[in-house]
C-alpha cells in the first residue's frame, strides 16, 4: 500500500446547480476506478470539504465511465449569483478534491 | 449523418467561434447557447426599460457577419438567443439578413410560450404553487420580488419549426440540450417515445452545450500538451439516425478531442447520473459507452432512456438584496499577515459605523480564495503578494454602498506595502437569486411561428 494524492490517479471537473456543487471524479486508468470507489466515500468527501460545504454529500457511481459523481449541498454560500466567493460557481472544487490523500 | 456544430457555451463566449464553425469545414447545423440562469433576469430588466430589448444582441450581429455562409451553404442555425423577447430577436435577425443583402432568402422560426411571468398570479390562484424544488418553500414568500419566470421547453418545438421550413430558429428558454436534439428529431423523424434515441441525443447535446469544454478547453489531463489552445476548435456532433454519435472538430483547428476530455464534460453539472431529467426524456448516463475512434474523434453509443415526466422545470429569478466586493493588494514581506490585519481593521470600522450585513466574506487571493484555509494550508511569509478581497451582502443598499467607501482609505491608514486597483470604489450590485420549481406540462403551450425573412 502507498499513499498518494488523488491527482496522481484521477482527474475531475466541477460546476454548480443552485447552492449545490457537483464534482465528477474520473480514474486516469480504468484499473484505478475500484480504488476511487473504495477510498473516496461520501463521508470522506464531506470531511474533506468541511470548511466549504455546510450540507450533506451524495455519491453516485458511473462504472461505465470509470467515474464517481459527488453532489455537495449548501456548498456555494447561497449559489452562483448570491455567493461572495471568488469561486462562486465551485469551478475549482474539482482540483480541491484532487488534494485528498488515498491508499492505493 | 448530420453535423451539428456548437459555437457558444454561454453569453460571453467567443465572438469568433460561430464564424470559424461556419468557415472551417462542412456543417449542417450551428447551435448557440446564450442563456445562463442569470441571463434571463438581466434580459427581463432590459425588456422592462425597452420593449425592443430583452434578447441576446450578439446573435443578430453574428448572423449578419455569417450571412453569406449560412445562406449560400444552407446551414441551419438554432439559438436560444430570444431571451425574454424571441419575437423581436427574430425581427432583428431578419433585419440583419437584409443588411447583409439576403432579404427574403430564408425563413425564420420563433419558439415562444416559455415565459410565464405574466401568468404567475393566475397559476398560483389555481393552486399551482411553484414551490422551491430545493427548499420546499411556497413562491408566495418571494412573489413581490420575482424578476423573471421561464419554463424550460423541450426539443420538439424546435423540430416543428425546422419541419415548417425555418432555416434559423430562435427560442426563449429551453433545455440547453434541445438546441441540438431538435435538429436530430427533425432530420431523423425520431418520435416522442423513442426514449433511447432521445436519450442519446440528450447525451450528445450535453457534451457540446459548453462549447470548447468538449474539445480540450478546461481539460485537466495533460493540459500543457494540448495543441494550439489559441485556435481551439469548437465541438461538432456527428449524429446517426440510429442514435450513434461522434464528437469531433474541424480539421486544422487547435485543441484535442479525447475520451478523457469528453468524460470530464459528461460528468459536468449533472446530478443523479441514472436520471438526467430533460423535458423530452430521462437519460441514463450510466449506460453511455465511449471510445476513441481516431484522432480528435470520440464516439458513444448504447444510451438508454426512460419516459419523460409530466412536469416542466421552471426557472424563476428574484431580487435578494445587494452585494459588493472590494480588494487591496499587500506585498512582501509578511503579505498575508498584513492583509489579515487590514481585514480586522476594516471589520472593526464597519462595526463602529453600525453597518449590518447578512454576510461578510474575506478571502486572500493567492493564499486561500479557491480552496479555503483548511485545504490550502498556511501561506509562506515570503509569498510575493496577496490580495485581500472582502465582500458584503445585505438587504440595505445604503449599508452596502457605505461599505464600498471603507476599502480605499486602507491605502493610507492601515498596514504597509499596499496597493489597490485603479477604477475607483467597488460597485454595488443587486443580488438575483434563483427559485427552481416545477409546473404541469398541461399548463404550458409552446408556440411556433415561421416567417419569411
């Protein structure tokens, strides 16, 4: 077992829907998808984003694309047009998730 | 096979992309998505001041510049440029064609019926509550502050306009994917219950609706090696009648079309992937099969769909107070420490002035603005500079206005090694918030008109 940052084994894209951010997390190699499924749970993502996300985190699996989709509720200070943040639409949340350290 | 080229991912996207799509190689359709959620309230405000406004003015200008290719090569154009005034947008398109010397050469279709702003009280009186989908609150609570209310229409009205001979179709609010799904329905004769085919069309539309995000733009995989982003090609969808699609771009353009980039776009701004709900079908994104089919060419197939719901989504915007944000930049040494001290001084002054806000938010651009303190970690004391950015939000426009006068004084009366942007004090903006709701489809009738230009 080795510990690596998610950015070593995955890429991602994030966006907004109201006050919710979605982060699509994709394995760079198909064989690493099971690692994402095992390591990157909704609970861990909630813990990882505890400063930015006030609500719950939901996770969905897309095995056909080697991807997970996360919904982070109450994560944008009220939503894209209301938010006072520089990243009002959560566009950089994708990279923030890739900071997470996982065991491979 | 038909080729559908997207050239606008939002209002504000490249002005040149539509012309490059028209001139860079063969296409059958050009689609342009102008309407973000915030756009409708801006257009409604413009319409209230001027009944000849309220649509994306970039669109007729684009038609005028591209008229030669559109008319002489028979390219069909579908755009949601109509905003809250699709009829006037259609007239502006006709005028633009006239200016380009092509008066009377083609038909223009206009889709309306999405705008329910004038019907809200009637709908509510009849028990259609338009509750907030996220919070469950009744619309009554913000009724007086509503700015715009538009139904997301589906793709069939666009197909109907094309079927009636329209070469340019202008819509108001419709689902983003409808712009490319409408053409495939029209060309291939797909029926309202061809769920798998419609779902495939939805997936294709979702891939191209954000423009160059499908062709190497904003792509995290090997981004430094993606060729010629300055000349990036926008996406082209090659659609087959049996629901197989390929995503590509014009030969010789920059960017890159790969499974990695297309997958990033597939998972962009989706919810439950098993149920991507549109007005026309529920698409199951867990059934998409994707593969590289050559250089700059990705194909997908196998998409499954389920029957659409009996409801349309409504996007309602309402006024929710005021906000402003100001910045000051602090230089080495101890830039972050100075910026944090300045933030404390500013907040003390705001408090002493008795100004009340519903939110005050401070960021240190260069140290924590994107990812927050926890994930960014401690910034080095040797960091070259950091920008303090403070924003406030509240119902009292006067308090927000007063806040904007408290930033600049820090240049002289706060911590040292400070500079601030030219351009004066921050602007006070009205906050427009969103209210997603549902409405029975039986309450909404799309109208299609087709006229000679």
